[in-house]
C-alpha cells in the first residue's frame, strides 16, 4: 500500500541470502528526505533527498524502485510530484508530476502500474511503472487520501477522507466501478487481509475501524479504536492481528493527519517548524485480533502516530510518529506487545519495507545462493521464500 505497504523485504533482485538485508524506508515530511533503516541493527544507513513534503511510499514488487509522493507546500493548489527512487543506488531516478496534494501511493502486484491519490484534486493519477509517465487520471471522491491495491491486483481501493466513501478502481480499465460509504467519519488508512477477502479502514474523527467484505463491498463490522485518531493500519503477516497507529490520545483533541493539508480549517496543522504542545500521555498502537475483531491491548509509544508496517517475519511492528522536526520510529515487539526500540527521526511520516522477489523455481532458488538453506524435499517457491525470510535477518 502505500504507507501501509509491507511484503518480503531486502535489496533489488534475487541475491545471496548471506548478503540480504531487511530495510525499511521512512519519509521525513519536513526534511524532504527518505531515511533507510537497516531492520537488523535498527540504524539509519542512508538518507535520500526527494521532493517537498514527502508523505507515502510504495515499492515495485521486485524492490528495485520506490515511489514517494511529495505533498508540496500546503494550500498552494499546484500540481505535486512523485519521486522515483532507484534502491540500488539510493538516488532519485526521475520525478513525475501528478495532481494537487499528492498523498497515498500503491503499486499493482505485477509491478506495471502505480496509483497516486491527489488530495486537493479529488483524483487518482495512474502511472505506468515502465515509462514512469501518468497514463490516466481518474476522478474519485472528495479529498482522496490513501490507496491500497487488492492482493489479486484487480482493484484499487481509495479512501475519500472528505466524502466518507471508498472508491473502487478497476485496474484493467482504470475506471471507478463502485463507490460506497466507508462507515465512519474521515476515512483514512486501508489494509487488506492476505487473501484479500476483507479490508480494514480507519476513521480519524469517529475513532473507528470498519471491516469491509470485498466480495460485496459491504461493511461487516465496526470496531471502536483503542484510543483516538486512528490513522495508519497494517495486518500482521500471520493474519492474526491488525495494528492501528493512533494520531492522538483521549487527553487531547489535536489530530494531525499528515496528508490532510489542503482540507478544511477543522484539520489542525501547525505552520511553524516547532513542536506542538504534547498531550499528557503518549499515543498508543491498538492491537485488534482478527478472530472476533476486538481491540485486545494498547501499546504506548510516542506522539502523533502516523503509520505502521510489519517486519516481514512479523516479529516487530514499526510505527512512525512525531511532528515537524521532532519524530521517531517506534519498534514494537509483537510477542511481548511492548515498545522495544525508539529510532530518532526527523519528522517521520510513513514507512514501508523493501520487497525481495520470490524465486520462481528450485533452480532459481539455488542460483540465488539459497541452496544450503533449502530442504532436499523442496517442491515450490514458497518453501524457498520461507528460508529466504528466515535467514535474511
């Protein structure tokens, strides 16, 4: 997805497992940079300059390119851009002009298309990932914020924060084929279950998460958030839990959705590069068990939480937070459900893990240097992929 993207991680194409690294890319909204974190050491290993006010980030499935939306200067109402990062060189390959208020971004599973929501334009830009050109602009609802592509690649779901609706785009024809109420106030983050049967949607003003049956596009459940201002959301790799980053705490009404800059005056966004007054207690990450869809615990982390993504092995969840030039990435141990590490960051916004493509065959797995990890009874790519993940950290 977007901020909400997470899949197998590492560098570039198929590589030797002993050299594999798991890397998380974090947008630094006020530094105009993307920080790269080595998830083994939890240290920043690279910093990449991008466009003005980078927000969301998504990768092509092979991990070679990262697409970063640049939200531009608030209220200027001019086209914004997408920076395309070459992950092998940690440099910007090209910059693509899109609509006003570029926000969410997601790629299709085949790596051919990139979808970018334009918050101020009420549109979605469709980018051809081969040519890196906008091939179509699709009108959706008011203030489209996040976008997520279903695991089967057939549909892109867009949260229209201003309209409280979800737009569904057919990725073959690139037209809206359905629009329906999101079930809450100010629809924000979207995350699919691995089988694509359900989508979880956060609502920052009604403090709820709705669960959508994607076969019918009907809301089947509404879960009260464990706190207030539910923002970014991610489904754990094992599918057993959903983590929600809450933007505020019950002790404050201040909500700062990082891409909602061109909306109404009711959305508070500090204009000066200073730290806003903090609430008396830190914001929390709410953990929802998918069996029963109830919040089972809240993990205190930092302030003004934005986004969440899981390390590929599911052992840790990485949560971005902060405001202006004060921020961090908070690493949660998913076994103990407690804060394990805090990584200082310059205005951390959204986060995504870099993918590693799955070997397509046993021979490819062996050529990639994985042979010593593969059981002699290897039958398909999944077994190889499991070993790749297990030995890449």
